[in-house]
């Protein structure tokens, strides 16, 4: 009997369990999935929780219910991976594996920035990349009377690169609905030279910032947070004052990757960007936020990766050459406030472009254009996530690799 072990039961790990169990002979392969946490969070919902759009119950469920029958679910802490021995040390036992799938994700590391975990943390300084942070921020916004709101990115890569922008847009809409937008000054602070990583998309989003009266502070490489004077300070001694700081701290891979000596400086595992096989260990595969591939760290990317990775694990078992197939495909809705959203679709080499999705001409979704329909598409994705994506059910008409149908590559501005 051979053993396949999946580390992490978040989005990527749960999808892989559901993809692999029906395809691997139960008489030949044991599948185990390990995670120390019993709660599964719908992380895109953290964006909406601070604005009372979602409730706590809508963004969390018991993770075990999404693990398929025939998969051994182990709720224990992962101490260390021993790739040379094909073993994983847990808190009180050791697992042997023939194939390892690492889906340990990424998490915020606020301790990487001087002063961020100071006396203002969870009082006037908040994150929304954790359930606890989003919940605390919700409670703060309910009673906040206005002032300087700064939305800030520490450094890249981060999970869902557009989420900080979405937060700024939703904050604009939220305070308008509360009748206090004139009491709030919103500044968006980024280490990038524009609003987003992709130039075409950055141009579109910069326009929205101007339209909504949100100040853009680019090229800001934060050095420290001054809690006493309520300022963030970059390495060039440029300062941005705040009354309320909503920050995206440094994102890093799980600490088990560091303990195992398998990661880069940010604990992300060097991974072949097209096959999703570990560069160092051929029987180790990596998916989602745990990889160092130059794709967005977002749920849609893990979804597309899972389909290619499933095929490649089956090829690996048979001794065949792996498919160098995954193209970095990502698509995501970008909330722009006022119950509208944009949709972007891109990959490693192709920037977001105008057009329709998923069908040529008829759409029904528009790319790089605000619409109410896109907003409802974003909200509908929560149902799709819980009922289809996690369970490994294909989403109709959405291909794993970027489709060029309906895309417009030469548009006059």
C-alpha cells in the first residue's frame, strides 16, 4: 500500500483531496490530509466582514465536512517535513509518504515590520487578512467617527493582490452610506509605482481612485510604524499620518516550511511554475499560496492549479513525463463600491484585457468594466466556493488555462 499525504486542508488542500480520491485506487493508495485547525474559512469573505456585508457564520464552517470519504483526516500540528526520508513529523506521530502535496498556504507576519505590533495593534491598526482581524475591524468601523484612513500594503507577494484596493473602494461606499464620507480622508499606500501590479489594470484602477477621491501614495517601502505620532514611515523618511490604519502585513509561507529548510526567504517553496512539482524533490508537489510561482496568491489560481496538478500526479505515478501546462491563469472580481465590480482575467504573460467572459461577445460578464452584474458575480462566488470549488466540481465554461475567446487585445483609449 502506498501513501499520499496532503499537508493543509485550506482551499488548495481540500480541493486536492476531492480531486485525487476518486482517481486513485483505494486498494493501492492511502490518502491522508493533515491540518491542525478544525475551522475552514472562506477567506474572500474577510473583505466583506468589516463592512457588515457578511456575517461571521457565512465565512466559516467545519473543515472536516468537505473532506471526502476514504481520506484519512488528521487534525494535528505539522512539526517538520523530512523530504530526504519521505516522512512528515507531526506533534505525536510520524507519517511516511510516497507522494507529498504541500498546501500549507501563507499567513500574515506583522512582526516583520517594526512597530506594527505596538500598542495600537487592534485598536487603531488592523489587518483584514485574518478572521480575527476582520472581525475586530468590523467592530471598530461600527463606532469610528472619521479621520485619516490609510489602507496600506507592506510588500508583495500577498494573498489576493487586489483585496487592499477593494477595501479602499468599499470603504468609500461604506462611509457614503453612513452619511460621513466628508469626515473621512482615504489614502491608499503601496510599494508599487501604481495601483496594481499589471500596468493595464493599474491604469483602470488609478482612475477609480481619482474618481472616488482616494489619494494614491506609491513607491512607499515601509520601514516602521510610529505608534506615538500615528504615522507610517518609509526608508526614505517619507511619512503618512493616520487615525485608522488598515494594513496588509508581510505575507509568508507557513513556519513548517522554514523548519524543514524547504523554502525561500519568505518560506515559499521553489516550484516549477508549469508542472507544480517541487524543484528540489521530485515526489513533492506544491499548490496554492505555498508555492513561489509568479502567479497571484488567490483562490482562483489554486482552483486552476488543482486540475493540472491532479493530472500530473497521475502521470508521475505511471512514470510518464509531466505536463508543463499551468499558465498562471487567474481571474477575479474587483469590488469597486456602490454595488459594482470589475472582472479581470490574466496569466503569467498576458495582462488583464477588455472583452467578455467566459463567452465571446455574449459574455455575460464584462472584463475591465464596472457593472452591477460583476458585483453579483462576486457575491455568488461564495455559494460556488462552498458547494462546487472545494468539492472538486468543475465550474462550467471556465477553463483551467486562460482562454482568449472574447478578449480584445488592441483597444483604442
